[in-house]
C-alpha cells in the first residue's frame, strides 16, 4: 500500500518509491532516496518531525518534507 | 599546504583535529556569523600543514548557517586537500558528501571513522575495494583510540583529484 511518509504508523516498515523532485537533493544527504528501506520510529505531535531508521541510523525529517515522500509499506 | 576536515556532524572531525594538531589552536568565528571553527597546525614530513576543522555538513547544498560556512570554507580554498570523515556505520550518506567534494575536483582522503562501532554493529566494509572504485585513499580509523590516524596522514600526499566518470566506470556503471 502506498502512503506518505508522514502517514506511516509507528514501527511500520516500507520502501521509498517517490520523492518530490525539488526535494531529492535535500534528503539525499540524509541517506534517503528512491529504493531505500526505512522504518518509522517516532512522530512528534503538533506538526513535529518524523523520525525514521535508514541503514541502521536514525534520521529526523520535518513534516513538510515527510509529506512529500511516498512510501510503499510492507 | 592546507587541509580541511569535512564530514557530517558528530562523526569525529574534532577528535581527529585534536589528535593531529595538539595544543597550537585558534578558535574564531567565520566572519559575519556566529558559527565558529578551529584551525591549527601540524607537521607532515617536516612541512607545516594548516588544518581546519570545518563545521559539520550533510551535503554541499547548505540548509543552515553552519552548513553555509562549511561550504563557503571549502569553496574559498581551492588548493586545499580534504579529509572527508565518514561514520563507517552510516557509510552511504557519508559517501554522498565525499562524492560531492570529489566531484568539485578536490583531492580527497576518506577516513572511515568509528570503525570499531561499525564492527560491533556487524557492518563489514571492504575498504580496499572501495579505494579501488573511488580512486582515492580510504583508511579505516578509530579516532578516539588513534587507530589508523598515522596511515591517514601518510596517505594525504597521494590524494589527487578524480573524475566522477572514472568512479562510475569502476563501479560497473550506473544502475
């Protein structure tokens, strides 16, 4: 099932399938690109960031970024 | 010679810096900002070498003030050699930055730091093969204990600019 990264549930795993073009470079330095597997570990309330695990390492994404990354959940 | 220490935040750049320079260090703000950086001197085979501890950055597309400074420092020292410090347990994103620096034509040496942490996490990296593919020296290090630092320094002189097209060819093309 496809959903936005910001809509993932706790501990849900998925594979990145789409990133807004103008965002691709911005998140590449954080290890996020199409084809990457990730796991959502924390979501902060009140429009706070989304934390994911990519390659065994934690990364925190602002909600406005997480809204524009599409993930195919396992 | 001028050498820049670059890498993500919290990968051990400053530990390298302290190990390499010792006490003779000045700390200053980058003009017009409150982002501070340190520079110091070391000797390699009798030659005085200036070493700069550049603020951590994830990429060369700056997203905040510290990253602005990091990128500006790189761009204003065109003749510098760059030690790119990578957290070996998070190698992919580290390589992204290293490749960006290589792409701009700087002679780069890669320090696969926190080698011990990566080892504990069961992450095994074929540093020799990586070196073959990238064409730049790749040295496993554990800056905290000092492991690999001597080798890293001795390989600085063999750092030279590499064409990204060659790296792509060595890696077997784009997938």
